[in-house]
C-alpha cells in the first residue's frame, strides 16, 4: 500500500468542480503537494477528470485533478461526499499554499516539477483505478466497513465508517483520507463485533 508522502495543509475554501457532465459547487478541506480533499453534494465518478477552481491570493487557482476516492459523509445540512483528488502538474500558485523549505521554480507552462517521490503518473493512476473497478461483480458491491485507526505519534484512536467494495479498498481509503500520521489497526465489515 502506498503511503502519503506529502503533508496536508488545512485550507477551507469554496470551489467549483467542472467536468464533462457539468459543474458543481463544493468545499476544499485541505491541500497537499500531490492533491487535495474536498466535500461536494454531487456523486462524482471515481477515476474521472475534473477542473477545480478556488480563490487564491489575488486571482483564482485552477487545477486539473483526478477523482481518486470517495466516501459518504454528513456535512452541514445533510449527506454529502468527501473526495480525495490527485492534482496533475500543480501550478506554482497551488504549491504556494503549502509551506516548504525548498524554493520552487516554475517551468515555461507555469507548472512546477514535483519531487520525484511525490510525482504522480496519471496514466498509471488511471490504470490502477481500471484494475480496481474491473473486479468481479460480487467484489464490487458496496459494503459498509468500520476502520479503526491509531495516530502514529500518540495513543489517540478513532473509528471511521466507510463504504467500499472490499476490506482492502476500505483500508486504502482510510489511509488515503487520513494520511501517514495514522495507522490502520483493523477493518471490520458491517456489524461485525471486535473480538
């Protein structure tokens, strides 16, 4: 399982999500060098491309992203979806939101070359999604999972309730949404009791 290698920075901002299917409004929750997390009431397709726009310093920031994962959440006045997105070739204005000790230089297109560890191969990411979504029908049926996690640098634990196709996907989704600061302790399906 891949672990998050860039830290998240809380950044709450209204955003517009544009896709071929239409435009939706949402809320950015946090950003990292490789992506962002957002909440949106629309049910966006995992693996789809999106253009996400939100306020920056002086002018709007626009990024191209891949919808990587999704989970149902209660947000403000009702049910919504939380999304993890991978940002493709982030521009300097996006990366400026993330404090860093190293200076960044933009190339001619305005994009900044990511660290080799943090760079994302979008074709490989999409291929990984295709393999996940081509599993047998029984494996793809959404099921409810309880995922218990513990903070790495402490003793704090919490339990997430996620909808996923299988235990591995629930584990990966929990890890992706919480980051490297948390370890997954156990994954239980539906109403199973801890032993």
